[in-house]
C-alpha cells in the first residue's frame, strides 16, 4: 500500500533497519506517489527541485507538487504557490500564488499560512495567520514570531510570549529557538532566571 511504500522509503533514506539505499527509497516514493500518497509526491518534488539523489529538474518538481496538492498534501500547494509567486517555470501570478497559499494553509501546511500572511501585509496585521502557521508546525514561523515579540518591533514587546514561541520553535526542531529560549532563561527575561534550565 502507499503508506507502507513511503514508510519503507523513509527507513531506507535514514538507514533504519537497513543499509541506506537512496535509489530504492526514491523508487518506493515513486510507487507511493503512483498510489496517490500526496506526501510521497511532495517529497519527490522536493528531491527534484533540490537535485537530491536525482538531477535537478524544476519542471518535474512542479509536476510532483501539482500532484501532491491535488492529493490534498498542503506543502505541495505551498511549494506551487512559491513557484507562481516567483515566476519559476511560469509567468508571475500573484493571485494564483495567494490561492495556493490559502489552500495550503487550509490543508494544514504551516508555511502556507505564513506565506499567505506575508503576502497579505505581514506583521502585525496578519498575526493570527502567522500564529496558525506556528501552531501547524512551521518552526521558523514560531521563531520569527518570538523575535517580533522579543524585540517589540512588529508586535508589542512581550518577553513571556517570546519565550513561549521560542520554546515552540525549539520543540519543533529549530536550534535558534532553543538558543533564544536558553538566553531568556539564563537572563531571567520574561521568566524567573533559571540557569539550570538554560
């Protein structure tokens, strides 16, 4: 089944339970995509766009992203939105980009929400869309919101809120979020100083 093919591909890519085999992993992702697994199609698009294990091919990447989006994989829609916004492989089409970012956000892709917020005017006007992006797992968005709250430039200065956003980014795997939270704990900014926790 499609999920099984994708799971096996992830394991082969990471060398979990088997020797790393990028070619076999790609083949399994292709099979999963054929079986209509949107995330597998999106991952193939990422590989084609970056030239990871395959020759870099933007047209092929676009095809995979289109299929992923059609299969309701939000990050595929987000990546298509980026192509439309920048005019890569097609004329710049900002209305199409916005529609794709909206669809991506609606499908649960955090970076789709952030891109839509950026296109609609950024902070502070679109704070709720950025916050949704963070809640949906876009670690960089959490850290960016944390910086805005920490610095008090695009948002009101709120050190406690900044700390929570940095910690959210850290939990999602953003090293800078971990570092910034540690600094706040060390200095006692927005929280009681806790050098052990820092």
